C-alpha cells in the first residue's frame, strides 16, 4: 500500500468512528481529522512549509489507560536525503493518566514515531524513533518530559536525547477562544551530540509558540506563531537551503468526534 493510500485509509477510518459513538452512548473511541498550512513538530517544519492533512483515532478506558494512532504527510526525510522516498509519519502510542487532588492530573506513556520507507541507502539510519514520556498538569498549566530510547529520528547513538516542554492553555471567558503559550527545549545526548560538537554544529535548540483557537460547530480553527533559536544554515537547514527551524505562522482546522 502506498503512503498516500495508507494515510487516506487512516482518515477514512477516523471518519467512520462517529457511527460507533451513535451506536454506543459512551464509546471509548474518538477521532480527529485536520488540515494545517504547515506541520510544525517541536518548532521544526516537517513539510518544508507546505500543507499537511492529518488524522488519528484514540481509545480511552475509564481506568486511565489510553492508546491511539495518528498520521500526517511529511517531507523532511526526502528533503535532506532525496534518495529516500518517505512521505508519511504514522505514530502509535499508549499511556496511563488520571486526575488527583481535584485540579492536578498526570500522564505517562510510550510513543513510536514511524516513517515507512523501503529505499534507505546502505548504512543510513532509519528515522523511526521511540520515546517514553511523563507529564504533570495543574488546571491550565502543564509540564512534559520526553526521553529518547535510542537513535533519534535519523541521528544514531542518541539515547537520552530529550524534550522538556511547558504549556499553558487559557480559555477567555465565554468567548470560546483559547489562548496558548509554549516553550520547549530539545537536547541531544550521547554519541550523536559528541559527534555533532566535533563537527562544529549542534542539534540542540529551544522553541517557542503563541496560539489562539476557537471552536465553530465541532471544528476548531487555530492560528499559531512559532520560532526557534536554532542558527540559520544550521542543523535544520536542508541541502537546498531551506531553514526548517525558521519563524512561521500556521493556520489549522481540526474536527474531532
């Protein structure tokens, strides 16, 4: 099955979930589909500034266990290595979370970032990546720490690479508008960080984002502005000179059901 057909199948499956919800009053399944002008992950464009269509299905049990799958088109692997044909990110994940002491909540879990491709050159490191994470939230403020279990994306020897993020999401009265703020720091560790330092570069950086979102009849429209402190012509600049870590504004529309 081609990457485009696989993503279409995922989105069609997401669209089919409402029928389950109608048949069972309290269905444990939810789904989402969305369109974004640029897919930004931790401050870095995954689509070289181009639009992305995305969709996912999630399962949540009353015990606190949850799991899901989520997909999006990407281009960054081929942007850096044209010989590799990989246009799909397909994430699988599970975790356990609950609330406590009224306004507090926590979540711990595992995420697998999958990038299907069959033509990696001999010796090339595949982009598939495994992380575990833990998060703690109080009302509308949260902190999350993600820890890499081995190679990170296409960088080998990167166990311990981590991402620390702080997020705030504040509803504005009865307007239906939610304002958001984000700070994150991606830190490369292990042999990978040492090798990059010897080469006179670094993949470690911080990212920042401000956003505003409003729901319209089941559709959420969001506008976000993000930036990083990664140097220009640095680790996140493609061979063609495209800076994937540049400041950018993103418009998105998401429908959850």
